C-alpha cells in the first residue's frame, strides 16, 4: 500500500501548503493505554487515511459520517507514502454496522442521543477494544479487515501530496 487518502478542510489544506508539508498529529490511542503496543505503535503522531478515494468500506459500515464529523470532505488528498512503518486497524467493530451486527444496536448513536445503561457501556468498551486490538503492521496485514484505517508517522512533503478534490 503506497497510497492512502486523507480527508481535511480547506483551511488545513492552506496551512499544509504554507508549511510545505503535512505533519503527522493524530494520537494512536485516545481511549485505552498503549501497554503492549509499543513495538507496533512506537511513534506519538500519525497521519490517518483510508485506502480509496471514496472511502467505500467506511461508507458501507456507516463510519464515513463519523469521519466527516472529525474532518471534512472539502478536500481529499492522495498521499504517496515511502515510509517503511505503517500500521492498519479495522474500524468495523466500532462502526455503526459493526455495533448493530454484534450488539443489535448502534451504541455510539444511543450514547449521544440518550445515554447507555448497564452492560451497554461494557459492550461499547469491548467494541473499541476490538478496534485497538486489530492494530497490525501493514507488513503483517492479510487483507482481512472489513473497513481499513491506515496510520503512518510519515511527514508528507508537497511532492508526495496530490489534491484530488
């Protein structure tokens, strides 16, 4: 996988152009500790992307809307990676479709609309833990994820970035 697609805003795109590079700044763990993942996730900042311009696997599982909440589809960048270290994750277990498949309800939606009760908190934690446990070096990846999320610590220079939207 030498290419990935990164969604961003027009404002951030202008900043990337001014800086002449896209700096990695996403934290790999926000909800759970990194214990046991130090070899797989040794860096602190990453650029995150999807594997196709349309984010088709994310749309299929209902996760695309969450992506757009955190970023934007104003600008889509095709990033050409030459970094030897890339890891991937399966976002499907924590996606709306994955939650419905495994627990009968979109727990994230319920959390925001009315709150969770009893074991539902544990179920949502379990789904996110499955997402974190799916962390796999790209070199070990077997094309077995329903919805892939790509992470790289690479700083992308403008010659490695192609604006496709």
